[in-house]
C-alpha cells in the first residue's frame, strides 16, 4: 500500500527507515503518552517487522511517513487491526506517531484524511476507531480535529499497561464511514 498526499508519502517500511524511526521512538517527549515510554533500536526494529507482517497479512497496516519535499522520514501512521487490549469488535484503528520536529504542521490531519479515504473507498469499512490514554489531551484534540468523536461509556483500561500506571485508563474515539450513512 502506498498513499500520497500533497506533502506526504505513506509507504511500506524499508530497511533505510530503521535508524530514523528508532530516533523518533527514543525521544521521551514524542513517546510521553506511550508505554513503554521509549523504545530501543531493537524494539523499533521488532515493531517495524511486525508492521511489515501485518501489511502482508491484512493488506493494510502502519506505514512509514515520508515528507515529499525532502524525503525525510517523519514518522509512522496507518490503519491496523486493534489488539486484544481494546474491548469490543472493531475492524480497524487509525494511529500515527510523528517526530517532534514535525508536530503542529498539519501532517496528522493530512495523513488521516488519506487513511480515511482508504478505509471508506478501498476497504469499505463501516467505521474506524482510535484510542489514547485519558491524559493525552493532544491526541484527543487531534482525533477530534480529523472528525473522530469520543464514544461515551467506552472507556477502558489498556491491559498492555501495568495496573496503577497513569497511562492505563484509555478513551475510545470513532468515525463512521460517511458513505454508508
């Protein structure tokens, strides 16, 4: 799967992406709302390998995000199958992680629009979810900005985060396919 927006290319991961993505995942500020807070190079490589497998198995997944202007890898984003930590039955979730230098430039909004287009027109999904820790106000605002709505009563504890950890309580957001209304 390869997607192009006016400023970005979303594409399968390449070996040359590993060091740049490892640097993004090693930044404690970028990963302040993730558990674990930072990832080692080996953990990032395992994550990329898992995403390559998911793309091969499902036809969609978490992709490398490259800036068209200069070819810089600015992060990762995509549609993926929600893990067992998310209660309920959901076809796909949207997610993204961008390097700090690329925040507040409209990239998340731009890539989300492209991913929703794929979800609706190619994959014919009924809805897409997103979720984040209840203290992650920036992600909540970003999901609302791209058209997602908080789902009242669907809060959950992310079982991949230890009991008592501040990042364990999560909120669920969703967007319904406008073509199926």
